[in-house]
């Protein structure tokens, strides 16, 4: 789930005390689609809405139909695209969308339903939502984290697993770390920066996006105490082995899907030797570390390096990983830029 979708639920919470609202969730997509399964939009009459389902292809139609009371059932599935709800409306992207539409009447019951979804996705890693068309949702259950929304449909019975936003934990502030954190927020990650050094906090904390959670704690201590879920990426970008090495030693014992540290090839090789020799890590643990971190896009500035790092993380998050990662830029090899 993207942070935007959590915002959708919170807006619905504000509206549902006094208005009918329609919670729309993308169930499945076929062909090209700018929004993945699990994407949400909340609508109420008179054209008020939050979120998106298609990047603009069907939102206008939905808003018009809401004012025409086209979705009276507690739940129904609407199809857009070929053979869909509006046969004369082709999606510009050429794809097909199936959307779950839930009508929520104003009052305490609907408010409790939205609040329960928000609480579950805040406290846990995922929630499984069950309903039988055309009835309201009858079950919300904790579920294991998944990096994509899973939909199971058996006739009128629908089970939808929604996961919380992916998380990025950054150990230590640096110019690259600031850009990584801010990019991550824009990409929908829950973003946490751990920094215990007063000088770094004074110089760089103000540069972080307001949505970055800053923890004034040694990164390795935070990871040891808090752990992480399987939708977490962990980075250490300080060039200080006292921080980076200890962060990596904790990270490799966690279920993170991506672990990375910055440095030249030579320094990265030395770090891996240290972790094996002094950190008592097994080769398979050390091999989990992406170092040097990032894709080869010829990065020369902190923002470009951060872009390459986040691109690699998104590549793994989305399951677009080749067997062998591309070699890093020569500038990274020389260690002159980072």
C-alpha cells in the first residue's frame, strides 16, 4: 500500500460521520495501468474525492456516476476497459481495470470499519479483507506482508490482502542519505532516518522532508530493538565504518528485502572482509549486502547517487531483478565521488 492510500482512508474517516462515501479499490489490472492492485480512491457526492485509480482515466466517470447513484449496493465490482462498465469508454493506456466499490453509510459503523483498517495497517504489516458481494465487508484479519496486493475471487466471495507501505531505514545522515530519504517519501515509502551524531543533526536534519521520521539513536541499536518487516530496505550511507559496519551486522539478521552500504569497490571489499572476520558473519549473510550500492547511471552528485540507490531498491521491491546487477560506474570504482 502506498502512503497515498493511507491518506485516502484518513480522508474517508473525516467524511463518513456526516456523508455517504464510496471506497474504491483496484482489484486487478490487465495490460498497461498506472496504478497497481490495492490502489484506493474515496469519493463523496458533489465531486469530492481523494486518491486515484488509474492516473486520470476513470476518475471523472466515477465522480459523475456517484452523483447519479449508480453504485447503490454495499459492495460491487466495476470493470473499466474492454467489455466494461462503459463500453464506449476505452482506457487511454489500453488496459482493463476491475474495481471494488464499497458504499459506506454515514455513522459509527462505517467509521469503525475505516478506523479498523487504518489501525491494522499502522500496527501490523498487512490486513486481509473479506466480503461477499453485494454485502459489506465481514472480516478484517492480520496477514503476512506481501509486496503487492493479492486478490482472490471465488464467485461473489472476495479476499483482498493489503500491505502497509514499504519501509526504508537509513543509518546515519549524509548528503546522499538526505536525498535518498526525500526520494523515498515521494515514492511512497515509510521513511526512517536514525542519527545519533549532534553535528550531523545540526547540519542536515532540517533538509529532510517533513514526512521523514527522524530517530535520534545509533542505527544498529534501533535495528536491534525494533527489527523490521519483509517490506523493509536498510541503507547505511555515512562512510564511517563505526556506523556502517554495525548497521550492516544488525541488518543481515533481519528479513529486509534490500540491504546496502555506500563506498568504493575497494572499501566495500574491505568492509565485507571485516564483517566476516570481526563480525562473525557467514558468507551468505555478507552476500546480502549491496556494496557498492546503486545502479550504474553515471552518478556524479549526491542527488544522482541517491537516484541510483532508490532505483535499485525499487527494482527489487517490484521484482524486476536480473540475475547479475549491472556494474557500477567507474567513478564509483575510483571512490572519488562518494
